[in-house]
C-alpha cells in the first residue's frame, strides 16, 4: 500500500507540474501581447508628443527663463525676479489686466447667455428660416478680425460713421466713440459680442438638437410651460456644452489683440490697452523682450489658473442631471 501511494503521489506531482508550466506559458502570452500593444501605442503618439514638445513645452520653458532676464534683442543679462517686481509697480500693466478682466467677463457672459437664448428660439418648431438666421449670426465669427475691425472703425467714426449718422437722424447728440476714455472700452466690448455670439449660438443649437425629444414631450404632458422646459430640461442638459464654451471663450477673450491695434492702439489714455497689447508694445516698440516675456508668463498663468478652476468646479461628465 505504501508503494502504491507513493506512486500515486509522484504521478500527481508530475501532473501538477505540467499543469503549472502550461498555465505559466498561457499567462506569459497576454503579457507579451500587452507589451507589444503598449509599444505600438507609444510609437503612434510619439510624433504628436515630439511636435508638442518642440513647439509648446520647450518654448514655455525658454519663455520662463527669458522672463528672468533683461533681454533687449542685443544682449541678455540675468536679473532674477526684477521683471515681476516691476510688473507690480507698472500702472499701465495693472490697468491692462483690469481692462482684460472686464472685457472677458462681459463678452463671455453676454455671448453665452445670448447664444443660449437665441439657440433655444431658433430650435423651436414654429420658427421658420432657422438655417438662414444661424448663417447670419455665424458670419461675423468667420470674418477676419482685421476686416471686422475696419468695418467697426468706420461705424464708430465721429464724422462719417454710421452710428453717429443714425443719431443725427433722431436728433441725438453724436459721440467721439473711440476717442472718449469712458466709451472706448465699451465699443470694443460691443464688437466682441457681435463677433463671438454666433459661435456660441451654433454650438448650443447643435447641442439642443441632441437632447431627446421625449423629455420635452413628457414635460408637456405634465403641463410644463416652454420657459419651465427651458430651465428644467435644456439648461441642465447643456451643462457640458456650457463648460466647453466658458473655457474656449475665456481663453480667446484674454488674448484679444487685433481689434485694439486697428481701432484704438490702446488709447485713449490706456483705457483700451490689454495684456496681449502690452506684450506687443514692450516687445516690438520698447524692445524689452525680457519684460514683455514676464507679462506673457503672467497671462499664461492667469489662463492656466482659470482653466483649472473651470475644470475643478465646472466640468461635468456627460450631460447634466435633470431635477
């Protein structure tokens, strides 16, 4: 009996060893496949990563280093944080930051609200000519900013401008729109709203079309009005779209530059100068590249912080939740 039992034990051990070897081989195969797949994936994303490294990451690092120097196109001397200390004492730059914040808050806020309201109106079944209206509102967004600025510059002209011409017809006192310190920034804001609202409208319109129709049908059966449907269904379901527009419009508004150069040049009395305009002036007029780069770094940090805040408190996965 002892001999038989020992044979059985030996045979069972041999079988277990064979099974273990086979299982180990089978387990190693997926690992090898995963490694090959991961290498292939890295190879596919390598070109994009290299381009991003060369044209984004390296320039950012170089800009941060240059902001610590007094580079003026001919010589470079390391000055530490002197440029940033200078920024805190620069009244023109501080005013440009304030102008940029005011411009962004008003333009982004009005564009998102008007874009949502107009998209909801154009999305109604009873509204005819929706496609034509969307095209009309979207055209200003695709027009060159320089060309649009020239159009508005003519409209704001104190002598032959269209706006003052209309005022004369109705016996309203005319204004020197772009030469008035109190009105110039408002004129740029009005143009920004005109140019950017169509983009928000088209994006919201597409998002509204993606909302299931049965939600509105169920709300109508329950007796909800159109206004109630808008606030209880449309707005919550568009939360991800609103987040996207907030981030994109905010970044765009903080980089406003072309219309300032064409229409006001930052005046009168720096009432319309903004951060991007100050970067240009210090770079290509004063040739203070180091100081201008420190302003660019500050602009980058402002946009980065605001974007992170939006991602932290405004981002929602998927569509919004209904009440």
